[in-house]
C-alpha cells in the first residue's frame, strides 16, 4: 500500500519538474532571441553611423547580424534620423522585431521580441 502512494507522488512530482524544465528551456530560447536581435540592431546602427543614406545597406546589415533567427519572421523597418537631414550628428534609430514561436507549443500565439538602438 505504501509503494503505490510513493509511485503516485513521484509521478506527480516528475510531471511538475518536466514542465518546469521545458519552461526554462523556452525562456532560454527567448532570451537568446532577444540577445541576437539586440546584436543585429547594434550592427545596423554602427553601419548607419558610417553610411547614413544607405537604408538598404542598414537593413541588410541588421538581417546579417540576426544569423540564427528565421529571416521570414524578422521585420526590419527603414531607419529613422533626427533631424531628417542625415548629416553628421543626426540621431539614427534602427529597430527590428521578431515573431518568437514556441517550439514546444507552450504559447498559443506568437510573442513579439523587439530591439531598438539609437546612436548619434
């Protein structure tokens, strides 16, 4: 009688532990996605400093920086500059967003991860 109770408790504890480990794995993937996206936007901002008039080049540099992310889920809008004259000292803003999808189906919808970098 005691053995059956121990087995039931172990099964319940194991289910909770596995769920916790899967959640931690998904959290790790999400943090990795944010880190990669931040790096990609930083690379685009660095390129924007040197080539402020090359919008396509800036967007391409962001896409190249997001190496491990699915390109079809990556959205990179055109960079903005303040003032819009794009001269030396203009504030460049480079933004990107990514539709993060859970591998294990833990989320019923996608979660949007975004990063922004502003450089003078």
